[in-house]
C-alpha cells in the first residue's frame, strides 16, 4: 500500500513555527531584554503563544543608539538606488513568506485568514515595492532628499504587519533608520519581520524592533536621540505623545481614532451599498480606525436598506480565524471586548434598539456578534465615541445638507463613504465632508500610492503616496 505526504493546507497552523520565547531585535540580532517578559495570547483560543521580552529604558536606549550608528555610518550615506535594492528584496520575501505571515497574523491578532491572506500581506508587500521605487527619486518628491535621522515608530494591534509596512517602508526609502514598537498584544509578525530583515541582509541597526507595553512606547517617543515620531493608535495616547514632544525639534505624525460616516442616498445601488456597509464596519471585527461605524441613510430608503442589511448580516460567519469561510474573527483582547460590551450596554440604556443575528459563539476566546443599533441620535454615546468593534449605529437624514451636518458632527475626521448614482453629488459631498479620505460607492480601499490621514482628533500628517515621504525628509514641502 502506497503512502503519500501532503503539504499543509494554506490555512494550516503547521506553516508557522512559533518559538517558546522571543527577545528584542537590536542591531541586527535577537538579544535578551533587561526588563520583564509578558505573554502573547491567541484571542480566538486564549492559549499562550509565547513569552515576549519587555524592553525597558536601557533596551530602548541601546536600540536608538544602534539606529543612530547605522544611520550615520551606513544607511544615511547609502545611495538611494542601493537602498532600493534592500526594499525590493524585503518586498519579495514578504511575498514568498506570505502564507506564513498570514497564518501567524490570524493566530496572534484574531482576524480571519482571508483578510490577512488577501489584504494585509499583499498590501504590506506593495508598500515596500512602492517606496523602493521612490528611494532613488527623492529629488522629485517635493520634500528634499536629506533624511531626518532616527525614527521612533509605535503601531497598534489591529493591523500589525500592515501598519509596520506603512511606517518602515517610507522611512527606509528616505534613508532613515528605525526603532519600532509593535502593540503588546500582537508582536509576533513584527518579530517575524525582524527575521525577514536578517534574510534580506539588511545592515545591522537599520531596523530595530523592541516589544513592550505603554512604558516602552513612552521611553521610545521621549528618547532625546529620536528625530521623528510616527504613531498610530488611540486619540488619548496621541494627545499624550503630542504633549511629550512639545518644545522639542522632533517631527511627529499621528494617525488616531475615527467615527466615520457611511452615507447612503436614495438613488444608491442598494445591494452594492449593503456590501459596502458590511465591509465598512465588520471588516477586521470593526477594529479599524476608519471603520464606517455611523450609517447615515436617507429616510425614503431606510427601511429597505435595513431589511437587506439584516439579511446580509445573518449570513456572516463568526468563528475560527483560520477557517477560510470565516467572515468575522475574534476580538483582539479581553480588554477590548469589555469596552465593546460596555458601550453597547450604554447604547441600550440610552434608548437605542439593538439587533444582532442569531449567532453561536465559540466557548473559548473573545467574541462579539455583528450588531447594529437603530433609533440612534447624535446625542447617543454610541454615535459619538469610537467603539472599535463590530457595532454599527444607524441614523437617518432627509437632505444632503443634513447628511453633511450629521457626518461632520464629530470630533474625528479620518474617513467617510458616499453611496449615490450622481457623480456631481459625490464631488459636492467630498468637498464638504471634513474627512481625510472619502470613498465613493466603495469603502476600506487602500493603495500604497494614495495618502491616508485625518483631521481634528484623528491626527495630522499623511502616510502612503508621495505625501508619506514628507515626515521622513528635511526639506520644506513645496507643490
């Protein structure tokens, strides 16, 4: 009888090799930290994945010193066309190890494999390809050609690999070196990226990755030898960072929270709009700063849109992130789940009507069913505060001017969506909405060539596109 050996399925956990413990990545090597360690936990099973080193001030200082040496001796002096070769190499390795990265991201973060496989990994590679193309063309950027120096970068847990690529790729293309701190709940793909840097023979110290929680991040952004701070995360932490760097010469970009409006007019293609609404709020469990968490529907079609939306929500599959049929994965942490539950309960207490399709949730892990609230007014907390979960607040409007007023009635200004058959209306709405990104008849579409960022409490500065080079070059911006 013949026996056959089969390769693991693309979603198989056997594709990744998670070590029992991880150190810090400093000066091209993995080293032990001087601080304590913490556990990385899988949000879908609550199992401990690995022990992670927690960097203290000594570790942060060593990483910044390594980055400074690499900038002054190697990377900052290297011709752009040579830097580009390294970025191209990293991009190709991300593609080659795409299955491994996708599975590890789903295990550590909780998001469905079809999102990590089809969105996160390809766009991460695309950012390195795109900025590799800029490395020897900085004279055409409009922001000068001289690098800033050492960049201290802090990224969130909702898109660990993607946010890493948004930060590191433009920094390296411009000749800067990097010290990056991933979120404490999702460090594993950043540490795998450190291996990719080794595989690409990136010079030691060009990229340093230090793990830890809030204290590690504070030590990094306040370090006197960090020239540029790039942060993506909550508005509260963003304010703290802005205060800590005030009075210094550090450059800062902040990409913070959001409470985006997804506006559906009565002439919109309803089925297409419903898919956009679902993608806008339930993609990545609603863990998206630009999530369309406020649905504004024109009164004349509100009942029809809600009926179709509820039918569509009833088909969403919640469960194992490594199941290719899963639509909604696990909430990233017990802390975030508690926040979602608290704000949802407040919504009911304030009189909004809650609806969720019947949904059997797994016994272990952190889970919340896709949920919508109707009867919501602008006074409700669920319409004002960022829930950062699979919870949709539904409001109605009668006229375009009322839609604009309600959409802009928020301290945030990161994104918005407009659904209508009229091109002239799209242009008018896009000009009137106070949002950094306005999608027309789509939502949550990203491309490395396009800048992304917000206004008001959603932060300042742009990432992506030519504009993403501005924070990493010393020249004054010119048109």
